[in-house]
């Protein structure tokens, strides 16, 4: 008498093979079984439910270094020329947020980028430039950058700033660096960090780069074209006037004076 098999039993066994439990057990004992199953499943269309089971089953399975290398090798050229949908790109971007890379991974990525020779067409370069301009000119983006910069604990100090700080130390003048003075400036510049602040004397010192803040001595017969320089010049004029109107003294020290060892100003 033939024993009647429960259809659910067959389904469970089949799904277990694809979800990893049986597959892992056999793959450890026989490579032939693993290769055979790989060939059988090649090009097969799985249902969304099966795909979900397969993803969940592989979440906590540690892969050997050999397995990782074989997977990496198998993926070479797979996505070349492939155009991903907006949804896929969004998911990829989201998956990389907060991802902490090891020093070894960072080193490998840097080496890989050095070997890449990406030559963009004129049209692509134009599109990239236009996109960057739109982003940089967006007021919401600028405001977000100001807030993020205001929260930074350790802000970059340029070489000219360091020279001015050394000069003040020699004069035994106490100061603070990259400070936001609450209530001094109105939006959108309320988060501006002054390079050097002498709060007890109500003095603000801005160490200006001759190119990025457009020094009239270094650029006597020309006007800035770069929108970033124009933004800097506009901002400097507004914040200087506003600070002075509220009783603060603003001192501008230009980069060329520091290079020529001319750091002299009255406090």
C-alpha cells in the first residue's frame, strides 16, 4: 500500500532547501550537491514569498572568506551599464547611511578609485555642474550646512588663522576661536562662526582668504564670477555691518598680509 504524502510536507522540504537549512547541511558534506542545485536553480523565477524566505534565512549565516571572494568574482561586470530604477537607487542610498567601513575597506576603495579612469563627456560634465549649482544655491541646503557647521566640535583652522592666533598669544591676548555669538546676527547668518572672538573687548577678527573673499589688492581690476565667491562677498558685507551696528569692532586680516609677515593691528 502506497503511503499518502501530505502536500505541506513536500512544500516544507522544498522551501527548506532554498531557505538554507538543508542546503547548508549538504553543502558542508558534498560540493557536488551544491553545484547541482546551483545549476538546477539557474534562471528560475521565484515567487516574492520564496525570495523573502531566502533573504531571511541568509541574514545571520557567516560566510567564509572563500565564499565572499567567489561571490565578489561572480558579481564583476553584472551591473555594468545597468540603469537602476529610482526606487532601487533610493534603497541603495538608504542602506549605506551610517555604514562604518573598516580601515582595510577604506584603503581598498581608495586604491580601486585610483585605478578607475572615468572620462565624462561634455554633456555629462555640464549636467553635473548644473546639478551642483542648483544644490549649492538652494536656501534650504545652505541653512542645513550652517546648522551642521554650528554643531561641529572641532572646526578646521587654516594656516593664516593659526598664524594670527600665534601672534595674539605672543601679545598675551586671550581669545576664542570659531564662536557663534547668539543674537548678534539675523537669519540666515545667525549661525555664522567668527574666526577669532575677543568677547571682553567686543572685537571680532575674520581671517580672509584673498581668493575666496576677493581681496581688492590681489584682484584690483576684476570682479568675481564664481557664485561661491559672490556669496562670500555678499555675506561678509552684511554680517560686518550688522555686527558694527550692534557695537562690535570687526577687524579683517587678509591672507597676503600674513604671507608677507605684516600681522599688525590695534586691539
